[in-house]
């Protein structure tokens, strides 16, 4: 079996949205032997490494014949391909499909110290076995490509709002003016999601494609990682997670609904996290307060998928509908936007949530070496001082009293507001209100 060369990678003629990760990818090729790009299926990994990077030789293990050849002799195939590619990277798409590939790559990079030898893409990280991961430490950089941010769809630079929020005295006047975005506009953002080829479809086709997408993950990507006996139980779990996005999970109770034991439930959650369908948000603990809850939250990585699985439309959020339906989805939307922007900040941010047994809670605690940002999300066009009560207690009387804590409430209104020292209410649109390129 021989692979066709694509040393000259022509740009496709259709419209290609810019991805913020492209700069990180190009930079990583200058200092790492292997760059591993992971992310859910159809988020744009192939477009990123083939049409945006525009360098190297591209092969895809999505082709069963190519996969069979690679599995039969991975060491020999990589040696030949690498020698033919020369100084350009060898790009291997859908790398997770080949169990034998990681060790073969290890052998190649053990022999050659040239930077930028390989670019891999996959729906899960191929370097998960301890032996391979430990032996390749310092020689592999793993980058995560998430669904599109609103900033990317609007051709804007990455949001730097976390850096703004983490300084000693955030200046609200330093933020760009937020755009006039209506409640209906925000709902449309939540419903669309961030998958490039799906988000712009009409509502009916979009929901159909997202539901088919979930089926394809179960039928294809899951089997690359784990052989499961109860695929229907996994589907039921995904549907339940869509309903519970942005909440703490009672695994025992959820297991009864889904029809599996707790240990299987934990295995399934880990699987969905590795496939970037669900994001686990751990609880922050001060280590001093016994009343702090330590359960993790789980967010659906893309609100468009969550809405499609729940059959939600714009009418689902009308005044006559369930008023609580929007809250968890907007929280997951804001969390996803912040998480996706975090690699482009000057500071290194870590994400948590916090809750104590007296009912105080904070949707997100974003921690860096300089302090903490306490983030609440309010699916309303109005905000008041009372809405800061948990953040204020945390910062002045609770476990954050010896830290510098700045608080933000993101809401669906129009105005940037300051509520005393270190407390700000900002429109959600501040997450992408940078000037256009």
C-alpha cells in the first residue's frame, strides 16, 4: 500500500473561518517534535492542519485501506513517509484509529530530534498509555481544538477578558463597548452551537445533523477507545447530560435512570470527556472549610448539541415556557467561551466551580497566580447588587478572603456596570467585543 503525496496543499474553494489555534499550532512546530491536535469530530481539525497550516504531507486514517497499511507496518510506513516528507511535517489525520501508531512515532522521534516532525489529529489523545506518555514527555505538545467561538465566527481576535479581570484593579472603561445584542440573539448563539458545517443550517436541519453527529460518535469514535456492551445506555446518558448541563451529578441516581452501575457511569463520563463531548469542571477547595462540596460539575461542550438532543427551539424560551430552561445552557455557553479563550491569555488560568453546604455557590472560579475571578452567569437582562451576595461573601468572609478576588456577573443586558469594589456586571457580548481584524 502506498500513500499519495499532498506536499502542496491547495486551499479549498469554500469559505474557511479563521481559527485562533492556528498561531499556536505554527508556533508549536518550532519547538516540539510532535504536535498532537485533539478535539471532537467535525470541529475543524482537518481544516486546521490541511487548509490553514498549508504545509506538509497529509494522510488520513479515516481511509480504511490506509489504516490497514499503517497497522500492518507502522514503523516501516513512518520511516518511508518521513524520509519523503523532508523538512515538512507529516500530518496524520484521525490518528486515534491506529493503536500501533504511538509507539512507532516514539521510535522515530527517539532517532531524530528535528522539531515539527509530526502533526497528529484525533478525537481522543493517542498518547494516553503511561509508558508512551512518560517516554515522550517534553517531545509532544497537545493542543485542543474546540468548536468555534463567537469571536472566530465574527473574524475577531481572541477574547482577553480573563487577563483584564485578573489585574489588581480592573478598569471597566478599558473594555471595548459591548455590542447591542438582544435576548433573542443570545438564544440563537446558544442554539447554533459552534460546529462549522452545522451551525449555519436552518433550525430543523441543524437539529437533525447534531443528533446524527452524536450517533456517529457512539458508532465510530467510542469504539476507538473502549468496547462497550450497552450503546443504548450510553445514548441515554448523553441525553440526560444534555438536560443537566452545568450541574453537579448524582451518579447513583443517574445510573438508575440510565440503567448502569455507578462504576460504569464513571467509565462512560470519562469516555465522553476524552471525546470532548462533555467537560468536567472540578470543585475548588480551600482545604480549610469542611462544609465545601467537592462534587464536579459537567458541562456539555457545545450548547447546540445539547439543545438539539433536548429538541429546544427559540419557542422553548418564550415567556410562557419553562423559565429555568435557559439558565444552564447560558452558563455552559459562557463557560465554553471563557475556556476556549484561555490559551490566548498572558496568565495561566485554571477553572473550577464552588459550593458550600449552606447553599452558597459560584458558577466558575477562575484561578491564576495573581488571584481569582469569581464568575456568575445570569440568564436575564437585569442585574442587581443582591446577585453578588455569594461572590461577595466568598471574597470578604469566606475561603477567598486572603486572596485577591474580582467578581463578574455575565448577563443578557446591554450595560457594563460596576457594583462597588471588584464587582462588575458585564454583557455576555463582552466575550467577543474586540475590534474586527
